[in-house]
C-alpha cells in the first residue's frame, strides 16, 4: 500500500456581488498528513485559511483534516448541509450534515459546495494525490517488518481520472509519431477533448489546473527557472510531463483509445483523419 502524501486545496477567485466580475486572488493550500485548514467567513477573532465571502456562511463553517490515507471534512454549521461532489464521476456526491465531524472523503478530486442566499453556490476544490491500494501480490522485498518500509509507487495515476485524459492528450502527438508537432497548448486540449462525454463543458482554466496538479503533485516536477516568459515556463512544464509519461510508460499507445475520435479534414480532395 502507499500512503497519502498530502492534498491540495484550491479556492478560485470569487465573484463580485455586482456584475459577477471576478475579484480577489485564488488561494492554493498544500496540506500534509496531520495538518488542517479551516474555512468560513472568518473574522479578527476567528481566523480561517479559506475565506468564503457570503453572509449565509458561518464565520467558522468547517474544517479539512488530512490523515495518513484520506482526508476528512467537518461541518461546523448547526443548520446547513454541505455537498462534496466528484466532478469526474457520474453525478456522485456526499452530503455532510450539520455538526458532522470528520466525514471521510473517498474521491481523488472533489468539489466542496456550500449553499448561499444568492443564485450561485460557493465552492472550492480538493485534490488528493495518492490514495491507498492493496499490493497486487505479496512482495517480501517491499513488505514492512524485517525488510524495512513498504514499497510505494513512484507515480500513482488513476487512468479513469480527467487529469489522465488530459495527460494522454498532451502525449498524443508523440505517440502518433508526429515528432515535429509541439506539445499541445491549453486551447488545443480543450478542442481535442470537447467530443468526450465528460469534457463537453471543459474550460481552459480547468485544463491548466489539472496540468499544474500533474506536474506538482503526481510527477513532482521541479519548478522551472523564473527567467523567461510565463508561456515558456508553462511549455517547459508540459514538455517535462510528456517526457516522463512516455519514458516510464505511464501513457502508452493503447491509452489513445480513451480520447474521442479525431476530427476528419479534407486534404487534396480526399477525406483524411487529422
């Protein structure tokens, strides 16, 4: 088995009450086992790590706690239930009732949703990189006990997750031996995946978040040097992701079947698949 190395909590930019324009800065927290983060409206006497600006949300609405192999959500409200959605599932969600302490969350990628008095909800996302799985077979050399610590997976990827689909799309040109083609950009990935059943509403911002998650949490790619443009740094991160995925066989030719069919184009009077 492997242990949960930690989680990433992401709070997007909030919207103004007037016009719905985004305001404030997004918040990203990294929490390891044993660490907690509180969320709510907060105040001078009730500090919170995730500030949610809505009058229907308590000063201290709840808490996230990371354990060795999962994360938990506590609901401090006395009246409101919270939802934990699985954006990559078929409408799966958990309802955490008022005053529920330490509800275990099974999803690798979750959206925590709180009700408000407006026509929109308030939410934040939680990425849990490494869930625990049984070893496929006994491995005396990797088992705990007299042999020392248990062997863990270097790269733990869920092939049913949206981030893996995005990784396959990044690797597709190299897998198809289109060597002169650069690693796809974010708009190209959105266009490539829009025919997939779960990607019809996929946005560029979500693709970028998944790529950052892959690079920082799954592949643990070191941040590129600060010199150069932001675009150059992002391209370097994508190139590194593709390089690791292909060299270590994390993405292979058979994974191309996960992608939607490629669009047909006309070339010299003939219809071909691009």
